[in-house]
C-alpha cells in the first residue's frame, strides 16, 4: 500500500486525478478501523493532514474539511451552535481530537453525527479536482448508504455554512450516555428573519435527509415576528411530520418503530428548546438553554 | 524472640489492612505495562485462525492447497495435524481443537495459518476452501433437549434438581413470573493473545494471558500428545478476564503452529475475533413461583430455569449448579423445588463470567421479591428483611450457613444512605447524557433495591487448593522476600495482596513477586472470588514455614530459606443428584444495592444516578482494592441491566464490536457510596470473604427495580432496551 503525503492541495488533487483509487485519510477514525479489520485494502492512502488550507476555517464561514471536531466545539461553538452540539456527541475526546467533518462527509454513513446539522443549516460542500471546484448543497450530497456525490478524482475541501441566524439544536438517541453511535438523530435550525425552518433526520433512512413537510408546516405555523409560547398541537404535528419523513429499518441498534417514535420526541423537544431561546432573546434575556 | 504477625503489622508498612501501591500500577497508568499483545520474539511468525461462518454445518471438504502456495506461509494446519487428543474442555472434553466433519457454532476454528506477517496469514487464510452442508441450527434453550442432538449424549448438559421440604404446600399469596437474561460478554479490554516458543527437544513454552495456567497446561499437553512437563506456561500481561479466559482460546493453536514450524508463533485476536474466541455469560429463561403468608414470610419457592450453554459444555455444569443451589437467593425458605437445566445449542458457547449462574437467578428471584412486595402491599426492603437469611440459616441444599450472613443489615445500610440531590440541569447527568435528548422533560426518578448471594471458591467436592513458595535471603544487609505462585494476576491485585501478606507474616518490607508460571504447583483458577482466599491462604501458610526457620533472626548471612506448600480450604461435598442436598459450598458472600435511577419515560433512556452498595468482605486485606472490586462488579451489573448484550439471530452474532456491544462509560456509572462490613469468617484466612462477584449480582435487579417503579412496566428481561420502555 502506498502512503502518499502531498504538501499542497494542488498536489493532492493531481495525485487524486492520477490515482482515483487512493483513499483520502485525515483523522483516520473511520479509515483506520476499516483497514484494521481488513474490510478495505486500498492500493494507496492519500494523507491530507499536511495541507494547511484544509486545517483552517475562515470567517463567513468556510470550514476546512480537516478541522477536527474539538476545534469546531472550542472555536466555532458561538457561530455554529448546532454543529458544535453534534460534534460534542462524536465518540470520545480522543476521537474528537482526530475526527473531522470532512471525514464524516467522506464516509457518508447514514449514522454520521454531523449530517443532520449540515442539512438543517443549508451547508454547502466544496469539492475540488484538477478539473475545478464544485459547490454541492448538503441536500444533494448524500446519495445512498455510505455513498456521496464525489467523483473519483474529487476531494472534499471545505464546508460552507452561514453563522447561525437563529437558534439551532441537535439531539441524538443512543443506548449509552456518551461515546455512542446514533440509533437516530435530529437537527433543527430556525431562520427567524426568513420565516424559515431547517429540519433533518439521521440514522433513520438510507441517507441522512431533510424533513421538508415538517419544515414547511413549521414555517407556516410559527410567527417569528411576534413569537408567542408554542402550542402543544404545533409541537405534536411537527414531531409527527418529522417521524413521517424517516424510513428506518429494524437493526441491531434499534427497531424501526422506536426510531420513528424517538424522532417525534426529539423533534418536539428540540423545537421547544429552540423556540424558548428565541422567546428569551426577544424578551431581552441573554440566557440560553444549556446544551 | 518470636515474631508474631501482630507485632510485625506495626513494624513494617504495606501489610494487610492497608492499601499500598500496586507493583504494576505506575506502568499500567503510564501505558508502559507489557500486555500479552505486546509479546515479541526474534524470528517469530504470526498465526491466524479460519473460523466457521455457520452456526451449524457439516464440513464436506477442506482444501488448503492454494493457501500453502502463498509466499511467506510456513504452515496450514487442520484437525489432521492435531497429534494428541482433539477434544478439550473444563468439565467435559467435548470441544475440538480444530473442527472435524462438523461445526457447531459460528466462529468455530477449522484451520490455522502460520506466516511471516499477520497480513500474509490473513491472505492465506482466505484461500482455504471449505465446503459446507449447512444445517438448521438449534437455538431455543427451552426446546433444545428435544431437538436435533448436537453431541452423542444429546443436548442436556446437566439437570440439577433440588427438593427440600414439602413439594405441594400452598400459600396465601402467590406470584409467578418468567424472566429472561440476555447473553453478556466479559468485554475485557486486552484481547486474547499469546506467544508459543518451541524448544529443540520438542517441548514448548507458552507466554499467555489466561486465568488458570495449570488447567491450560493439562489441556494443551493432551492435545499436543506431550507429557505435561514438556509444556511450560508463563503468565503474560493480562488485560482483564472476568471468566472469559478460563477456557482455552488460541493456546493449543499457537503451540501446534510453533511445534510444526519450529518457529516462535504469536497470535493476537482483534476485537471482532475476540467475541468469537471466548465463552460468554449463559443467557437464561427462568420461571418462578413464590408463595408467602400474609405477613410476607415465604412459604415456598418453585423454579424451573434454562441456561443456554451454546455449542460446547465449558463450565455449564457448575454454572447450572450455582443457579440451582443459590436459586432462592439470600432468604430462608423451608419448601423449595428447583429444576435447573443447562443445554447445548448452536449459539455461541457460554461458560464462566463473574457471578457464574448466580447472576441469572439473582435477576429473577429479586424481581419476584419486588412482585411479592407489591402483592402484599409491603415495601421492597421490608419483604426482603422479613425473609433475610442469617448465620445459622439453612440453604435449599440443607447446608447450614456457618458464618456471618448479614442480609438484613446490608439492606438497611443502603436504605439509610442519604438520597442524591434532585434532577440535574447538566445534560451529562441526565438520561441520554451528552447526546442532548432531554433537559428534564419526561424524566422520572425512582429507587430500587436488591440483595444477592454468591458461593465463594470452588464447590461440589472439587479439590480446590493453591501452591505458594516463599524465599527469604539477605539483600544489601537486610531481609528480602520473594513470593512465587501460579495464581494468575488478571488485574484484580493479587500481586499486591501477596506482598501484603508476606510483609505482615514475616515483617519483611521488601517483597518481590516472581513471574507466575508452571514451574511451581497449581495455583487454581482466578475465578469464583477465590484467589485472595486460597492463594492468599497458601502464601500465609508458606510464610509460617519460613518464619519457623527464621526463628526471629534479622540477619541470616548467606542462608536462603525457601519453603513451598499447598493450602486447601475445607472440603465441600457433591450434591445428591435427585434431591440436591449436600454441603456444596465453602463460603457465601452477600451484597446489597440501592439504585436511584432517572428514566426518560418518553425516549426510554436511563441514567443511573446512584448505585450505593453494602457488602460484607470478612476482612478487607486491601481496602482500596475491595472498593475497586465493588465498583467494578456493580458497573458490570449496570451494563447487564441497561445495555450489554450479545445479540444473536439463528445462532449468528449480530454485534461483534464495541460499536454495537456497549459497556458503561464514566457518564453511565455514577460515583458510589460503599459500606464495607468486616465480619470475620472463622474458617477463612484472616477471616476474609471473597469480594469480586457478589456486587455483580444485586446491581442489575436493583437498577431494573427502579426502572420498573419509574415506568410501571413489568420488565422481565435484561438488558432493558428503549423499545421495552416505550412499547416500540
């Protein structure tokens, strides 16, 4: 197995064009497990850790694909609260030190923790090859179980996100209180200025996916200009629509019926917390619900 | 001058009753301790194991031709290459070293490859062609006995009946239940590993992580067709055991490859292979009927229990005997009917795991006691105290409990502990933890109690002993001691205990623990909570011999005092095969738990807020190690209560990884308040009572009782899953 270590992005793209079978590796928290278990034996590994621009984030926001979860939590928590919440649920501290959002996107596991947040907050994935750069909306990025929209010569370079314009929440069910793979997960982003809501489910369908009917329902049911306490009926209907957006399976981690049930509960609760934050802000309070 | 232990305890530090540092502690904390997976030898090659993908199949052919052609391959071995007896087992010799004609569980070893690199071995292994005629597996423990026979004698491994008192008595209040216990794994962190080094005379040295060097040696020698003295074992660094290393894994395989190739052979399982490479805790189905009078006094207990031994017997007979003889719990019951069955199926083989049969029964009888309390309108603690065993009580086997049995006291101790503060606002302390599933919504807090009983040491007439050697000589002008046994240190701290005993007995502060190996006699198994009791007893006895020769001297010049002795606990008896009567056990240990649990009743997620414990340990030789055992045993019980299960389907394991086999983290296991009682057992060295297993038994039912109280659900199966709590 060749271990290729480009110093620049241009060099990496050239290598990837010549050797599309080379598997990119950043933190290695997915790739190394596959190698150790002999589930995958690529002809070459393409080490991305030396490329400076992948390790940086810029205001705006453009987050390099190689920025580890721990930096998202520490440096971007205020601007990207939803992504930071999801990042906190990833593995152990050691995994969060190594693992990256770029890796999450590359693996494209339906259970990847950051996907619902990226979907709910309209992230755009910047991918590049020697042929040029493409900007792929998250909603078009996930094609199937562990399949994404990358061409064989392309690399994930960055994730583009707007700093949160309203409350964001992320919630995940697992049968352990830390270091657990998602049984199912849910993310919500409120865009009060645009009278809009983003909502997406994880680990509850062949791909992470948005819940468009739930988003539309909420956009019409909520009065962002003049927010009032939420009606239980709104929360319930929203939960039902989120649950309906999922098409989960029965597997070793949980039953399809439980996933549908849990998504509805998480949708109701996260909406409640997000709305509470909005109300608090309108009332001049700086207090935010803990998360 | 006569040196007495009392004087010496005060003369040197680090004796019994104190908590000196472990000799291996710093290395382990720094990550510098050499575990068996770190073994290395010049010129060594690597072994790999081809395993069956089917739970039950006839092998119609094995073709190793292409595997042998892979460059770097030294040997490919099958059952034909086993020179001795191709059957082994702890109690019944029923398990092949390498499969012949049939495979009876998924993961059963069929062939071995030795190659110059682990990758080469893996590549070659995949070129071995095995053809199978796949057969319908037997997977239901309740019907297995009447199903396709998997072994020549049929599928019943052992039936233990107990008949005590009246068999047809009736009672005013009757509660019945059917309970299930899922298959728990020991989940030790250091996977199976060993290094076999062949010698020029045809003998072999094996460096191995195990729980019992001598029984490994005897089984290896029989399989290799060698005299026992030509198989030498040395304990390597063991990363946890919990029963899972009592059976052989790759011991014979590595030696076979080493003797065949003339090269040192290393084998290391990865995490997935480890799940196939060792036995698990028996899953169980248990039917119970409890009858009581209106005051809550138990009139009778009747139970029928099934324990799934999987494809091979392992220690199933002893597990079944424990479940049966301890099957009513730490309670006085005059009329008892027990029928416990251990069976063969095509599920993964099951054997020893911390608690050993008492865990399965404990979940069921404690669930029944709660049910009885509810039927009587009594509190769970009151109904237990009403029936609590004491010293002098009679077991269902007729055995009189002849040392402390402070069951009521333990319950009252945990009941009287202060309750934790109200529900937290920190998500890490709420159900779901860092996953941010609740900020308090749906959370209901309730309390549950349980108490358990465990036999300590080996039972049913087994000649249970240990051998210890203590050597004293002058080093740099002062007395120095070395202690040598074959008793395995698996992480529990026996190395420290042995040093402490020598310090106390001889007044010598500097004590070296020699490597554990088979150049000395049997140390017995590191299981059944027995090593401090039995090997501790042997070290104490060897010290007494040394002390006589020392005769009070503090300078012995060039003399070396070197004494070896065997020590055994008092004998036990076989139980009657029809009535189950007999003095089966040496000693009984007791622990009680109070669990305080927050349940998110909407999501079915659980956070154990407090898991306080009281346990009698007779005498705490090392108080810190005692508390560590109670914490660890309680955590393992918590795992069984709410998350740990090897899930099988049609005999196949569905979750052989730590991604999907979950064990508790620090956010799942609360800090514990622990009361340690020291009610000396006059029959045991220093009065000690085995510590490691009792807390594993009561922890699980206490937690489930609290979840039941929070949800109002019956919850008759562990581990409790979110689906059970949400009806999905």
